[in-house]
């Protein structure tokens, strides 16, 4: 797997917005299905990223389903006993804790079309499941009570499986050459195959000997020879040991001839004699199911094809939909265009600053992690311990510990500077420059002379002798209030040219709340207990409670926080500008997320091997992943908050200038297009990032 989870989630969010708007505007069924198909692939990729999933693949009639039933303890009620029925839908079989008597259970992963959330629904039983598996269109068109089916799951007790671990298997449709009739479900099958953690390839004697299948086999080699699969030869229960040995030799030479596959990597299975081969299969699966750098490159190619082709088509359809909204160029458009230009310019500065600070932390964390690895794993005794754990089927545990080592190293502080401190420095370098240019913060001659309190870190608490000031434009605060405060009946219309200064400073004011949260966390004297959504009063108590001198930033932040703070009161109450709409007050907590980095073991991608060289590569790869995640978390949250802020400003301007609902519709569609374009750009950046690592 080589797709960053943050990138996937941003793309999913953008697609959900596009889907919601398409449904609201009565888009064609074809276009809605196209968005849903892409969402399904993204959702499956996230699943494949978050769980240890192994694919059971092979050509039609090879015995994949029969093998899955035998090794996972699934009976005919849940999977069709008749071979070669032509399943068209991948089935994810998840091993869970629990009494075997309570399982299997069918779960449908669905999209709630009203909320845009992914939800699990209980299936109706094995018969319905088998019907869905045989017809790709039944999955695409399955919709019930506002829920659209994305993919099915079958839960089984891990005690019923030949491997008693919490893993998931993907039972795939038969591999075929792609045609105009099967390309949708074959593309989905290939998508799962290239993104799975490992592959079990099933074949039999007749398929190995059948030259008519050579085209399919060659296509399989061309696309997936780097997967390093375990090869299973099914239907050998009536063969002699000599005949089985010959089949293994043939499979090693014929299936993936350039991989140096040995007969020991191939397992012969059969019906009715499970006890004779299941131990060999377990041992081979545990030790051989792996991915490689080359297979990661293929997975990346597959994902980027989706980004370059399908996402582009969705964007083009949204543009056509936006053009159908009756609309003329207006004053509001002019103001919003200026806002977009300001936000884009600020984003470029933020990208450069966060990349510089993240790289400093990367260097320190990489050095520490490599040293930890050498002390914990290098050497004969350490190697023996790891080998013993793998032979006892605890390989996933070893891999998770290696991933956790990387995450722990990343979360450490080096020279008393954590990644959060680096993020704060990045935000500060960009924000203070912008705020000082507008006269909102003083120019400090020696920052080290300032107190280390939250207010001092922010540059809000200063001394006259070490500062000088730039004049503040008198229209700035008025402009901020005009853009953010709900227009009153008697409010005078502000000329667009008088809003220029406010539009330029808006991104910096938005990110001050993120900088504020970090500064408060770093101040040991601050006892404010911050929640997910912090209130204005908490910020003002922490930053402006002293009698020391403060600069006009206080007035600007009060204006930014909304009508509640603009009148001088800080009771934490605010009336939304529209039903369920966005208010500046809501930005405070959300923008604080810009500064946080939450990362799980499952999010680390890349190759895990036992050799020292491969481990050093994996550590560097993991650190690169964390660096990219940190950078994109900051930028992604910035883009989200800017989008919400734009919606708020657009609503206020519409009220102020009396424009029609067509503007709101068009504005929402254009915002969805911007979100998709941003997710597309992030994916392209990640592609460049990964290809550099993979060489």
C-alpha cells in the first residue's frame, strides 16, 4: 500500500461534497453513479490501508471460493458451492473476536446520501449476499432508505480460520482480460489486488495446461508479477505426490517465471483432505505474503489513474452544472475573487514555512529512530528473537512494533522542540509578517526578550523600548467586521475597494486561533482546560488578561471572532448567519486542528522486511510519510477553513448587496470544484513524493 491516508481522506471529503451537491441539483443518474464509483474505490483504498488485507485471486473456476470456505470455515449458506458461477464483486471476509456460533454475519458498508457519512448496515443473509456477488450492477444500484451500498463484508470468528489472527481476506472475482462489458468490475478487482498487503494466487492443473488462458496469464504477469504471491494449486486430492511435484515445477516456471519462485513457495490443496495441507499453507502464508517497492509503484499508478481521469471528469461535470445556474458577474464575484487570490498567495507562503520546519524535525527523528532500531534489532540474538516470533505467527505484531517505533520517534522532542513547536514556528513566521505589515502587531527587535507566556510567544505582550510600529489602515477593522458580521437592516454598504486590506489579512487572522492554541499549550502557567471547540473567552483570558501593553491585534481578533466579540462582550454566544450555517465563532476550535498531528500505526505505508538494509529504508520511508502528513495536515485544514470562511463571507455579501439564490448555488458548486482540485493537487504532490522515495 502506498497511498497516504490523509490524501485519501481529503479526496473522500471532496467527493462527498460533490455528490451531495449533485443530488441536490438533480444531476443525471449517470453522473451520480460515476461519483459513487470513485467514492467506492477511495473507500476501499482506505479500508486496504487501515487493515491487514490479503487477496485471494486467480482465474475463473480456479477454486478460489472453495479454498476460502475450507480455510476460513464458511459453509454453503454464505458462499455458493457451485464453481465457476462468475462472481463480479470482491467480498471482504473479516476475522473478528467472538464465538463461532454467532458468525458469519453479513455487513454492508453504505453511504448515507443525506449526511454523506459512511455507515454499516446489517445484511439480510447469505442468499442476498450471493446474488449481489454475482452481479456488479446490483451493487452499483443497491439503494435502500437513503443508503447506497459501496461494498459487502462477511464477518467470521477468527477461531474458525486456519490463522487465528484479526486479519481480513479479499475474495476476488476471476481475473479476466478487460473488455467493454467487464471493465468496471475488473478495474475494481485489480484495484483491490494491487493495494492488498499480500496475494494468494489460486490455479489448478487444467488452467496451468490450458494455452487458451495464456493471454490472461500474460496480462496477470504484466500487471502483478511484483506482488510476490503465494501460489496455491487446487483440486489435487486425487493426484500422487509425484504428479503434485510436477505441477509445482510447472507452476514455478509458468505462473511467474521471472520471480525465482521455488517449489517450497507453492502449496497443493484439495477437497476432503484439508488436514494434509493446511499446516503447509499456514506456514507459507505467514512467511511469504508480502508486498514490494515495485508493487507499491503499481498501486500508485492505479490510484493516480483514478485522479487523472475520473476526478477530472467529475470536475468537468460540476463546471457544466455550475454554468446552468443563471448568473451574471457581480460585485460579490469581484470581492470573492480577491479573497481567493489572497488565500492562494497565503497558502504558498504557508507551504514553504511548514516544509522548512517539518524537515528540521524529520532529520532529528530519523537519526534517533535509526539508532533505536540498531540497538533493539541488529545482532544475532535480536535476529533469533524476531525469527522465533514470526514462526509462531506473530509477524503482524513485529511489523506493528516497527511502525510504532517510527511514530514514537516522531512524537519525541529534540533539543526541547517537538513537531508542534516546529508547526508553531512555521505559523508564526508567516502570520507575524502579515500582521505586522498591516500594523496589527509591533515589530520586535529581540524576540528572546519577550516573556515565554502564551501572550509573549504570540507577540501580543510587548515593551515600548524594544518595538516600533507601522501605521494601521483605519479601514482594516471596519472591513473585517463588514465581511464577517451579519448585515443589519440599516447597515451602510461598504465599497468593495475599501475591503481590500481586510481580504488580504483574513487568512492570517483565521490561523491566529491555531497559533493561539499551541501557545497556550506551551505555557505551563496557563491553567485553561482546552476542549475540541475552545471558546473566545478562554483565548482572551489567556492572552489579554494582563495589564501590559497590547497592540491592535486584540481589536482585530475580536472582530474576527464575530458579532459576539465585536461588541466588546465575550460570553461565547453567537447567532449563526443562516440555519445550520457557519459562524466565525466555529472557526476557533476547528482552526486549532491545523496545529495537531494524529497518526496511527495503520497509516504508515511501505515495505517491511527483516534485513537491516530494508529496515533502514522502511524507517526513512515512514519518516517521509509522517513529514508529508504533517505538511498536508496544516495545508489541508487551512484549505478547509478557508472554504468555510469563504462561504460565510459570500452569504454576508449576498445579503448586503441583495443578490439572488443563483449566486449561492453557483458559489457552492465552485467551492466543491476547488475542493476536488485541491485534493487532486495533493495527490499529485504525494505521487512526486513517493516516486522520489521509491527511486
